[in-house]
């Protein structure tokens, strides 16, 4: 189930800031330049090695808790 704030499949497909990849049989839309959307925090100053992505249903996922959905929504 999606919420009104989740991106639509069309938004995911049409964003030039997302890279579409299949991982383990699951389609994902990865944020291309995660550093651009990484919040400024003291303990984790860079995004090296971290990723954020959306699944086709618009749900947000990230490899680090500080990669917040609201910070990444600017890619759409």
C-alpha cells in the first residue's frame, strides 16, 4: 500500500537522478548522487558506501538510518 507522499511509478521511471537496477530479482531505483542528498551530521560526514533506493511501489529504503526519505525526495 502506498501513501500520498510516495512517488508514483511514473515519477520513478522519469527521474534522471535515479538509476534503475535489478537486485536479487527485485527492481530498484537507486539515487545516483547520494552525497547530494546526505544530511549534514557530525558522526557520519559522508555517504561513501551508503545507498538509498525506492522500490516500484514508492517505498524508500536506505543502508544507513541517517539517509532520510524526506532528504532524498528531491530526486523526483
